[in-house]
């Protein structure tokens, strides 16, 4: 569904990505692991089009979308859940969720998508009239993921969805990520610092360091490599 070939990008004179190749198959969870500063978030932003690539290609459903702007990629079904939630804190949960349904196809099925979000996150249905900024960190992350689901994506990229959450909430978020794949068939590209939880959830794993893919394989293969775990994952 998604293929990245020799992608290079960065910020001004600072190059961050040095030609990683990556593939995400339809209906799977693909985890991208690595230490802070490895270039994981930059890769997602470059795929989305928020950071312009220096060279390389991005293919989505076999189409070259390298230079397609972010709003057009969302219309094609490629959506990103950014790091750090980025909610409209003074707006209600319901209003925040509706902000995700702006594209035509999603707007027409807004009520159905809203029911899907509430079925995934029942607590949000209970708190639909509550200000988003007054929610707990875990609930705010649920709103962020729910808002992305309102766009009716085919592929969702998640950047550190468990960041700053208590261990119990981390488990809940990862259970939800697996439900998104198993119950509604979403394809997911997951960037995470929590290597252990990511390895449990993933179908395939890439390990990035200093803007380069250093290793890839099934979760079992990555777990069996003590060298990879110690050098790049800290586990």
C-alpha cells in the first residue's frame, strides 16, 4: 500500500534522512523503531508532504505521490496522527472529532464514522460535551486518534501515540491500535519509543538510526537479535 524508495529530506541545510527504503503492506501494522533523533518523525512528515523531500520517491497504492500536498494525501486516504495530540483544547470532544471529517467522502459519512469512534472509545461518547483540554492524557490521545479516524483513512501513520502515558494507558492504546487493524482493516505505520509494546503489536518492523534503516524483519527476528536490541532499541 505504501512504499518509500531512497528518500532524502531534512530542514534547510540539515539533512535528516539518508535514503531509507520502507514498505507497508495493506492490512498490517508496520512499526518503525529507533532512538530519539533517528529521523522517524521526519520520515512520516516527508511521506505526508509536510517536509519536502530532497530526493527519492513515495508511492501510495502504486501511485507516485512524492510531491502531492498533505491535504490531497488525506483525500486519498493517507492520514497522520501527530506527536503531542494538538487538540483544540477549548472545544468539546465532539467538536474536535468533527474537525477530522472535513474531506468530502468523510463528511458525507460523518455520523457513521462518529459511531465507529465511539465504539472504539466508549469514554469519548460519555464525555462528548466535555472540553478536550480537561481530559486526561490518555483520553486526549483517544480524541487525537478518533479525529484521524473521522477522515475515513485507509492508512494511518501514528507518531508516538503512547508518549507520556501511564503504563496501563499505554496498554489500552496499543490494544486499540490492534483493534483498528483487526476489526476495521486499517493499515498502520507506527512510530514508537516503546519498543517492547511495538514489537508485540507489529507484523513487520524497521529499525532506524541516524536517518538510515539499520535493520528490518518480523518482530520475532528483531527480538532474537541481541545486537539490534542493544545497539538501537535499548532493550
